[in-house]
C-alpha cells in the first residue's frame, strides 16, 4: 500500500464529508441552561420526597420533642380508629382481615425478596439488583432510626392479634411491603401501560394490608401512613436517579444491555445536541450494527444535505463506564493486571480517548474513519461521538479476502508498530473491506507506547482473522514479507484464550478446526507459551476482599432465607429504667397477661446495656460486664411462661411471685438462672460468668425491680388526661 497516497486520501475525508453536509449555526448552551438530556426525578418523585420529609418532620417534632400535647392527641385519634376497625375481626370478616394483612408480614417479605432477586439474576440486571438491595437496606435502617427516636408503643386499649416487634411508628412491615412492590415495578415491569396498572395494584395491596394491620391492632393509622410513604419514596428516588429508564430500560426483548433506546426523549436530545453543538441538521437516527458492539450503542446518523450524508455515531453512557469497570475488575481477578487495564473515571474521559485515538491513527496514515466531533447529552453521563460512515463496507468475516487484503491487514499492524501503537481489539467486526481495501474501526482501546506483548497480540489476532476467510499457509507466507519469523513466533506465543476477543474465539470454534494450532505447526519451532497470569499485591488483595465478602454475605442470606421464627428488632434505646415509660408500656403490651414488668433500678458499675428487644410474647434486656469482660453476661426476659425443669424453689422477696434458682456448671462459662413466676407471666434473670456467676447474681439483687401493670396503666391515664388506656376495657 502506498503510504503517501493513503495519507492524502485520509486528509481529504473531512473536507469531503463537510462539503455534502447541511450545516446550521452552532449554539453555545448558556450558563445554567439544562443539557439536552437532563437527569430528573419527575414531578411525582419530587412530590413523594416532599411528602416524606414533611411527615417525618411533623412526627419528629410531635413525638421526639415532646411526649405530651400533639403526640397524645394523635395517639388518641389513632386509637379511636383502631378500636372501630377492630370490630371487623369478629364474625365472617376475621378470616379475610388476616389474609389481607399477610402481604405485610415477614414471611411475605422474604417471598417478595426472592421474587425480585431471582429474576434480576436470571436477566442479569445487576445494577437494578444493587439499587434494590441498597434501597431496601436504607429504608429499613431509616425506619429503625425513626422508631428509636419516636418511641411509640403499639395501639392502646385493644387486643393485639398477630406477630409484631419493636415500636410501631413507622410501621416497618408496611414500609418493606411498599418498598418491595415499588422495586418490582421499576426493576421487573417495563415502562408503559403495565407499570401504570401495577402502580394502582400496588397501592391497593399496601392500603388493604395496612388497614388489615390496623384492624388487628398491630399498627395505628399514622404508623401505616408514614411507613408507606417512606417505603415508596426511597426506592422510587433510587431507581429514578441511579437506574433511570432512559439509560437502563426494563425490556424482555432480545438484545444486549449495552444498547440504549434512542427513541423518545433521548432521540430528541440527540437531534438537538447534534444541531446545537455540531451544527448538523439531522434527518434520521437509528441503531446500526448492534450484533458486533457490546461496549456502546452504535448509530447510523443521516444528515440533511445535497446529497444527504450518513455519519456513524457511538453513544456512551454511565452504564458502559460501569460495564468497563466490572469487566476489567473481573479480568484482574481471573488473570491478573494486564497492560493499561485501568478503568476510566468518567464517561467524558472514555469519549475523549476514542476521539484522540481516531485523530492519532489518522495522522499515522492508518485507514480509519475521520472524526467528526463529540456532543454532550448529559454532563459526565452521556456523550455521542461521531465520525465517517464507511458505506457499502463488509465485515471481514463476510468479505472476500485475497492477497491484497491480506497484505493490507498485515500492513495495518506494521504501521501500528511503527507508530508505537496497539489496537488491542483486533477482531472481524472491527475490520471492514470496501472495494478491496481494508478499513480499521473501533479504536476506543488504542494504547500508546504498548508493551511488546500487546503488539504481538495484535499481529496474531490479525493473522487469525485473515485466516478465517482464506488459508493459514497463505497468511503465514504473506506475513513473512513484513515480519520476521521471530516476531510471528512471539505473536502466537503470546496469543491464546483471554488475549483473543470473544467474537474471534467464537468464530474460531465455528470454523471447525484449530487455526491457532495450524499456525503453530507452520512455525519452524513450536514456541513456549507466554504466561498471562500475573500476580500482584492488588490482585491478591481484591481476591481476599471478594472471598471475605462471600463468606460474610452467603451465611447471612442463607440464615435469613431459612429462618422461620419472628424477626426481633432492637429498640436502640440506652435506658430501660423504671421511669422509661414508653419501653415499659411496650413490654406490657408484649405479654398482656403479665401483672408486672421488669425494669432497671440501679445499674452497677462496669455494666453496659447491650440490647433491648420487644416483640409479641417476649421482651429481652441484655447487659455486658467490663471486669472481666463478658458479652451478654446478664439477660432479663419477660415471657408468658418459663421452663422450670431442674430448678429449686427459694424464698421470694417479691409479693405475689414464686422464685426459683438453677445453677449450671456443666457449661462454659457457668450459668446461674433466677426465675420469678407470676400468675400469667414469668421473668427470667440469667447470669453468665467465667469465674463466679453467683457473685454476679448477688450484685444484681438490687439492680432489677418491677413496675406493676396497674401503675403503668395509671401513668398512661394521667399523661393522656384519660384519653388512652393500656388494656382493653
């Protein structure tokens, strides 16, 4: 090939393209003006956000700032609604109410979680999966933080029918149900009529489940309302912001996830951006050559002119940037770090790299498309790069390959070597043939000053691509006209497995015989393979992080999926003193038959509160000791009954209670258990110590006290001016 003629031809391309394109005046975007494709939450997202922030602020001011006034008035109004709806439990409505409340249960939340996770894994929507998991975790943690701050017990004055745990405001079960349903809509249901219908169905399910829980006495109306608003808001904002439908559409049609929809708002933004930033009047924009592209969305852009001109475009988004990062991380874990495998930081850098590579190769005299410019759709999120479109060109895998084409293909590698460059993605889809001339495209991964290993890989991949449509002996013979035997030998010593693009490996398998082995047989001496396994401290560290993550996450998932008992939620309180009425009222609601509730009168030195959990049928308080340190050294439980096997009855200092003692020295550490049995309840004090649990039990004799149920009911009546009562009439 005549290099001088080729350079002249390449230099004339931009002028030829520009002459046939109809231009309009370019416009600069004023400061503060939105980009062609802005990122937004839509009106409904903003409304939900304002509603959530407003409700949280109102309840924090009402309940956390003061336990009187507005908090009592809201609780009294809620309890009247609860008592009215509780009448639905009787008669034939009892069964339907229980069934309606099932979606807002922990068992249903597990079923919904698997119904979301499994399809997302099957359809490989990993971004949606990550957003779902994070949104659900944020929702749960926010609910727990609010419940610990608001400290609102369950509805008063009714029989609570069902399983519950922790404070009631906001309702964590309703929040999880709402968050799960919103996640299903935005992660599994395509946008359009089905998603809109699903929103109404989800609203009905959440409303019915919430009202059923109110009728069962599990939640108050405001508990349900705040839980539902938070459960909808967080995943809604997360999906719209991090996986917007314009970038990550939910579709079940066949196609690569890398290919974005270029219709609708994005299509209009592309036309407007091309006109404003490049001065091009666009007639048509449509996808082109999707089968050979996995790292971008290739487009065929028809520009108005006389005659009309066609340009080629590649649309890059954050999704492609993330895919590039995950791809390179996976390669590093499996094979070690290869040359220049560092991921790009931004989409803008990715596009700038390809535009720079196009101009660099053009200046080096290589047959590449002439760059035409870059347009910005969304800053640092979406960009479109445009360049010359090779019309009437065929991919190498479908073209006729003769000696002239073989020489041109090998000449491309020779020019890359002479210019100190490596293409790094030589495959049939990136090699075009038009009128007997070979063209090189897709230069996004071009590397300047590559290692000899990279250069050798380009040569071997080019020879394999040419041999797909010709004969290995012919390709080898023509290669020796431009390369030495040592260079060809090094190329096939370096190229195998990972070093070959996936399309090339697939086509070699379809060929039916091993072209790589045939080339090796042609060499004077069979080369010793060059290892691509490269260990480093970074690779070792990444592997350990991934392994430890799996060791932590997998047991948690397995335990969560097989756990059948109720889920206990910590109250996140720092005090269970005898004057901490909210916690004591909640304990009294946990065991309605108990005449007393345990409380902390005086905390000994060296004790620290570990955890407090209250759920239907059980209340647990756990303390740690410092000297010597013993986690969970003291546990106090309130339950309807106790297991008194192996105990010895001793005298009781508590009126109306029988006291029992059990000492177990067969376990390590030793354990002393003390039981107070009341009519309708039992309080267990368990002491664990490595040396003397009896001394620990003796120290605790004056630590714990009891508050009677009558006193708790009287305190509630006084605080509410008679509007609230602890137990049903």
